[in-house]
């Protein structure tokens, strides 16, 4: 995938040398109250080096970086669901706690969703979060996702396009 650029962000493929900033992100994220709702992240240097190498080979994961400094502040998962011929995608995100409540999550997610529904021509995106992760639930609703089961959310291409038209 080509690099996505927004007003304040660059969303790019991961590189193995992202491991130090990924370690900082993982360590800080694991210390938040919301990490208990997610799978545990690796937090040792060797584990995170392996994670950075793995992420750099995965087509669905993207590093979210500040345009002004290049600092890695989060990640997006935009992976195609298996056996759907690219018509359905999983979606997820994690952002460094120091960058919460500044609109970076919304900005990055909208860019990722535009890629999935635009050039990739997906029909539907699925995601999930624990119902008690209030900030994440709020972000998903802001992005137009609808809850389809407890903690599971989806948005169709038609719903996204209707929202996208309203924002212009």
C-alpha cells in the first residue's frame, strides 16, 4: 500500500527499525485502564523487535506517525478478512496514551477507512471493542460504525459513502 497522508499524520508500512517506538507504545498502552480489554502486548525488547519485524511483513497493519516529527504514535489494522476476496476487512487501532483526546484516532481511522472503501473497494468493515472501553465505543460511533452484537461493530460501504458525502 502506498503511504496515506492526512493533515497531521503519515500512515505507512511498518519497518523493523520501528521497534523502539513500538516498545514505548506497547509499554504505555499496557499501563492504561483499557489494555485489560485487549490481548496482552509484548513488552520486552526482544519480543517487540520480533513484533516490529512481523508487522513490517503484514499487509494489513500500518504505522501511524506524526507528519511534523515522524514519531510513531499508533497503529491501524486494516486486514482483509480471509475467504472474502477482499470484500470485507477487519479494522482496529491502538494509539499512544500521550496522543489521546487530540483527534489523531479519528483522523487516522477515517484515512484508513477511506482507503478500504475507496481504492480497495471493500463492501464492509468489522471491528470490536469491549463495551466498557467507552472512548473506543465513542470513536466507533463517531466513525459511523453500528453495533451488530455486543462489542462487535460494522459499517457498510453504502453507510460510509453516505457519511462521507455529509462531511463535504
